[in-house]
């Protein structure tokens, strides 16, 4: 049937060999809660359950490495402890909270956070968990902002006007300077489609909703995300949303429900963690305020604990906390980015540091904390964070067009340039405003300039008038003529809960499954009213019925996907993906991806279903539309690669599909289609007035029609046979 013997479909979605242990924990925790409420003030029992839960956490981590179960651990800890805190709320006072003096350990944490994020985005492969630096910023923000608000409430000198004025001085001047400089660079570097995206990012960053704007794009770790100059502002938006809401909530609680202050924070945190844990959408997990705010609230909770618990007699508490933080940014990677596990570890490590407040007592830590470079890095961390993403994004955009990679020496140069610009921004912009040497009215001309930029870009579709000499077709594709949407849903990145379903009231249903290579084909198929069409696609994701390494975007949603797909019978599945790329990726990991493909095909063929496989689309040597815009090639020129050149790089997937012998599976040979039927032995990307590719590997609607017509013929053939 398939290449080799087909193994049975593996749909085991359990957490592994420690599952029984966790089931025991789950039910014992429930039983413990009942007992705990009976012996409410008996801390020994509560502490016993805490130890048991943490012990299971360590067992799973060390012996089984079951990362997802960490979220269960945290939820169980909250379930055990929140009732106690609620019942003993009078023990956790907020009227004893005073304003913090300068803490060098917090400045050190800022330095760790920003350096981790920058090195991660520089793709130096040194700190693959560097994205956790943002989580560090969240915790620190919650810790410090809550201290400012509550201490001022205690002193009866809290003012909403003063609070927001300080926030404006702290946030907006540096942000506006980066937005203005980035807008100038974007006009020079970005093409119209990129400029339109950038324009909306300026708007969303200015009004602090960029976290919701960026969730509609490819996931944070996607290759395309590296070219988004303001992607990093999503975290600022979450923090600002917190700054807007938290003062009012704090004021109400302080005035009327002071004893409920800490329990309320715990309840909000619990709700946020639960929503994060239960969500199946990884973009929601990463970007949504309500799913990420628990980390900021954790900082606020830690601040209250700081003033209400006995200082730990353990001398190495802070040291251990720093070890956990360093461990997290070094050990974790992109596979963990949607998980609560690394964030719990960072929260735990940061908690130990902040509550200890004694890092300076350790000679080595004190040396690091007091180091001038480290201290300065922490001081300018905000400007560093603001500048690093635009610098690397613009560099990535330019190098991608020239088909070259950013070398390590170039990355070092960009890092140095980032530090120089950040230092200047701190000295010339941040500091004068913080020291009240500049009036906030100075920001109005900058804001007006940004408004003019946004309006002008919107009205000209990303300043498309820069390319008046090019044909309308080129401009159309440059603006994204292949975008695939339905009723506000991005069909190219859909979830089972929010799918693009084109119901034509037909008996036959065709289901498209794949990555971005499916999008244009799916858009074409959706226009055919002879069958119903359902699009299940996510850019960059390789679909399998088994959990795969380095496939986080699909793995988390796998259970719901399989449940949904298994409902179809007498239907046709169209599989279109960048087969060769994915196969090479898994081959490099020494993973038998062919077995998984076999399993997937077997699963889809159940219930009298049939399959159409679109083999790998030939990859051109240039990004065609970009080259038109750069005027490196002329419209009407023949663009192609030699068939022999393409076949030398696509032999793995092509050989695999040639060995499939099954009457219920039809193979569409993309190589034969693009490398022989148009022009013999040339894989055509563009010719005369036709543009078949948007870039080097994604089809336009014209290119998709060529394959789409073959898919429709294959549908008829499979039905007739």
C-alpha cells in the first residue's frame, strides 16, 4: 500500500509514563481539599500536599520530562493554597507596604531579561529560551507597579493623574522615538504589503493593542515574524493594559475590600492560568491579555508576600533563584513557548530572588550586580528592548531579498548598533523626560507626525505610488492578492474552533489540510460550488496524526484536529504542503517522518475517504514579485529554474510518492506540471504576462489555478473509480 509496511495509527495523546502518578495526584488533591476545609487552620496538612505536588513536579521533570504537566502542578498548588489565603486573609496586610528603595537585584534581572530577548532574536543559538526575558519583565512590572500604587494609597497621596503622568513619561517618549525612526526606515526598506502591515503595527502600538493585532499573523516563532519591526510591542501592550486597569481595581479594593486584596489577586491569577491552560489556540496563549496577565499579577502577589512573610533563613535562596532563571533561558526552546512549564520555572526563580532581597550578600552575585556594564544594561533595558527588534527586522528583510543570511559578525555589529542607539535614546529622550527637563507637549509634534504617516500609508496602500511604473498585476500581488479570508477569519491560520467552511449544500465535502502551500490552492477550490470545501491550514506546520518534534503549532491542537477530522466519511482530503522541506527537516533530526506520513494516510482513508496529494511545488531561485519591485527583473521576462536543478533537491518526497500504490489515493505531480507542461524541462515561475509565484515557493492565484484544475479532475476521477 505505502512505502514499507503501514504501522497502526498512533493517537495516544496522554502525558506519558507518569500519567498514573498524575491521576493519583489529581484525585488526591481533590480529596485533600475536602479534608483541608475541615481542618482549615492546620497548616501541616496543607504543607504536606504542597510538598507532594512539588515532588511530583520534580519526578516528572527529572525522570519523565513531562513538561505539560507543570500547568497541572501550578493549578493544584493554587487549589490547595488559595482557600487558605482566603480564610486567613487578615494575616496578609497591605497597610504595612512602603515604597521600595532602589534594588540592584531588580536592575540585574532587567539586564538578564533584555539580553536574553535580544540574543534570542539575534538567533545566535546561545539562549534558545531567551523569549522568557519578556516573562521576567512582566513579573518585575507587577512587583514594582503594585508597590508604587499600594504604598501611595497607604500614604493617602495616590493620584490617578500623577500615576498616569509618570507612566506616560516613562513609556511614551522612548516608544515614540522608536516608532518615528522605524517609520522612516520602513518607508525605505518595506514593500507596499509590508508597509501596510507596519502601518497598522504603528497604530496598534500607539494605542496599546498590538498584542491582539499580531495574533492574526504567523506564530511568534515563525520565520516570517523575524521581519516584523514592531512585533515586540505586544508585550508593552499587555503591560499598558495592566497599568490602565490595575490602579482602579487597587483603589476600589483598598477603600472597600482591603482584606480581600490578596485573595482577589489570587482569584484573577487562577482564572488567567485556567484560561491559558484550557485554551487550544497557541496564539491566544501567547498574546491575549487575559491569558498572560497572571504573570504580572504574580509580581503583585510577590510584593505583598514580601511585606508579610518571614524572611527565609536559607542563605542560598537568591542564588538558587538566579540558577533557575539562567537555567530557563538556556534550557528551554521554541517547542516550549506555548507551555506554562517554563513560565512557572521563571516565576519560581524570580520569586526566590525578589523575596530574599539579599543577592548582594553573595560575593559572585554582588560582583555581577555591581558590574558597571551589567548595571548600565539594566538602566537602558527599556530602550534596548525597543530598538533591538526593528534593527534586526529591517536587516532580515534586506538580507532575505538578497538571498543571504545574516552572518555572525553582522549579528555582532547589529548588537553593538542596538546598544549605541539605546544608549543615545536613554540619554537624549528617556532621561530628560524622567527628570522633568522636557515637557510632555514636546511629544505632540511626534504624535502628529505618526498620525500623518499612518493616514498617508492607509490612503496609498503602503505608499504603493512608489511603484507607478509597474503593471497593476504586480502591484496586486505585492499588496497580497493571494490572501485567503472568510468573514474575518484568516483561512491560512485557522483553528478547529474557527474554520473556513464553504458550505454549498452538496453531498461531497472536500477537506484541505496543509501549510501555507495549501492556501492559494484552497482559495481556488473554495470558489467551486460543486462540493463543500473546508480549509484546515496553518503556515509552517506539517500535519501528522502523531505528535512530532519541533511541531509545536500542530501538536497542541492535535487532539481537537483528529476528533474533528475523524467525523468525515465518504469525503476527499487534499494534502498540500512543502513536503521536501519538512522531510529534510525531520531527516536532520534522525526522525522517521515517512512512518508518520503512512500513519496519517491510513487515518484519513478510514470511513471510505479518499486522498489527493499535491507533491512539492518547485522552488524558484528568486522571490519574483520582490524582484519586480526592486526592478532587478522586468515584467514579461521568463523566470524559471532548470528541471534537473529542482529534481536534484526534491527526490526524497517525489520518490516516496511514486511508491504509493493505492486506488483511493491520487498524486498530482507538481514537478511535471510546472517543469514540463508549460515549457519542457523548465520549472516556470513567470512568463509573458503571467505570474505563477508570489515569492520563490508560494503560488499566486494564477499558479494555484493550474494545480487547482488538476485537483478538481482528480476529484472526479476518484469518485468515478
